[in-house]
C-alpha cells in the first residue's frame, strides 16, 4: 500500500488508522491521513467488507419522517453512529412491505453490520434471514409476528391508560378517541387501553365517538369532520388522539372550526412532538421516549456487541414506560370559563 510506505508504517497500521481504530496513536493516524491526502487515496469500504464480511455501516428502514417518534429515533441513532465513526443507510419505505423487503435484501447484499426496522410490521422471513447471516437486527414501533429479532416498542397500552386516566382525573366523562387501524400494534393496544380504563371507571363509551383510520395526515381531516358531527350531540368534552400522523391535519381543522381548547374541548395526544409546544394552546401529550428507544437499539446492534453473549441473548421484546407531559390543552371539566357559557 503506497499510503503505508509514504507514512512510514506497516500496511496493517495504515488500514487501522484509516478506519479510526482507537488502538492507533493520534500522531500515527495524522501521518497516515496526510499521506492518503497527498496520494488522493480513499478507502474502498465495499471491497473491505467483501474481504472481512463486515462493514462499518448500519441500516435503518422507517415508514415516514412525518411521525415525530420515527424522526427522533433516526436523529438520535445517527448521532450515536457518528460518534462511533459508523455510517447509517436510511430507507423511507412509506409503510410499503415490498419496499421494506427490498431494503432488507440489500442489507444482506451489502453485509451491513446491523439493521433497525421501524416499519410495516411484516417481512419476518427477511428479518430472520438477516439474523441467520449474522446481521444483528431490531424491529421497532410494531411487533413482527414470527420474527426472531429483538423488538423495542413504546408501551402503547399504558400510554393510552395514562392519557385516559389524566382526562378522567380532570372530571371528563364523555371522551372521544381517534386512533389507527387495529391491524397495527399501536392501533390495537391504544384502543384497548382506552376501553379498559373507561370500563374500569364505570364510564360509558359512545361508539360513534371512536374513529379509526390509516396513519396518514389526511385522516386527520376525515376524522375531524366525523368528530364534529357527534361532539355536541354526545356532549363530548375531551379527545384522545392516538393517531400521530392524523394530528398534523386534525389540529388545524379543529382550529379552523372555531373549537375552543381547552374551554370547549380538552385534547391529549399519545405521541409528543416539538411542534405541540408551539401550538396555541400547547398540546398535552404522552412522551414515548424515542431517544431512549434509539439508544437501546444502537446498543443491541452495535458491531462491537455482536456475538457478545452477556450483552443481550435471545429475542426479547422491550417496552419503554411512557411519560405524561401536561400542557395547556387539557383543562378541568368544571372550568369556570366553561360554566359561564
């Protein structure tokens, strides 16, 4: 290797310096980098991976970047990888199982060091194939039936329980719910948490006030119209939004419809977002701790942990406990301003 000769070191030392191996002295690494610059040399990561059957690249497939939880997971994961001089290959699949499958097949071809999938909830065969090839894999956000990979999810059920209990503690008895389809983990579990908490409090659920649909912003407009049709007739005083994507159009729709929050309607969302703090009034939410989920996922799939038996063995399902974030969108049902109306 010409770089090694120019820097006056062995080929193995030059190779380690170019991948920022911590065993290499800073002065030695500086000499090697200077030599590589003079020779206009760039390491061929793909060639090295074909030889070693390992790469310094991680992969992450997500449904979209509109969802604040997914975006925070990607951002934190990228930060952690950057700190360790690891590259991240990102694929936005739009929840399409076929697009996700193509990415997972490519992950095998490129021999990625590890893969995170926060996606369709399908492709268990691909996830198992990755594990069989020695590629550490974690599924997030949705459970993938039949997959042998670790999974990291918010505690959707407890998130819904926490939000419903909070509204009930403020005196609300007529509560509406806007969620996602029950074919998805979050859709099923948040709806069950809402039902169980209402029943445990001996409160009746008006089925005309439960609206389920796709995890898409446009559903917010559709659900908002349905909600307004029943809100006053059913005397609903509070709303749980368990479909985060829908909140992007739902909240503007309610504002345009002149719904006074929280005087006329209290609202809490089951995923937090930075822009909720900018809304008027700021929106109460459940923090599902996406940054902590990303940190746990990174710890599991980090190349240095692969094959280390005492890190985490066997496929485990990790659930992170939610945190209630109280803001101004939830008020007491006995609010004096309400009584004056």
